[in-house]
């Protein structure tokens, strides 16, 4: 079944953005400082998406620009831990939704 619901699509888009950010952060941490072109090549993410994500991550204070390229800040570990904690809570919420849907189809 193809889901066309805007809410469902938004959840998927947000998760894809989060996956991209995590991928970029990990590669940046391992290869810092790193420029947009190299980050794009190493992650297979288009340069325009790299630029957009770098702006968002810089706004969150987890990435900082440097003369040699992007570097992670001292907020990196807390940021990643926060995402992990959030994902655990989200998984619990997904379980509740699945249970509700199963109950409604009986």
C-alpha cells in the first residue's frame, strides 16, 4: 500500500534528514577539518544537501566552520547521546502506534 499522507511523509523526511546528519557528523569527526566536496564524496550526499545540513548543524552548535573545513564542537558527544535517547523514546511511541493499529484492525 502506497501512503500519500502528508504526516507519514513528513516523518520519513525528518528521519532521512536525521540519518544524513548523523552520517555527516561521524565522517566529520573522523576526518576533521573537512570541506563540503570531500564530505559529499565520502558520504555520497549531494553538495547542496551537505551545505544545508551544515547550516542546521552549525545553528545547533555541533559543527563549526574552520579555515580547513567543518569541525565538530565540544557539543558533539552530548548531541549524539541526545539523539540516541530520543530514538529510544521514539521507538516506544512507534510500538504504541503499531499496537493501536493492530487493535483497530481486529
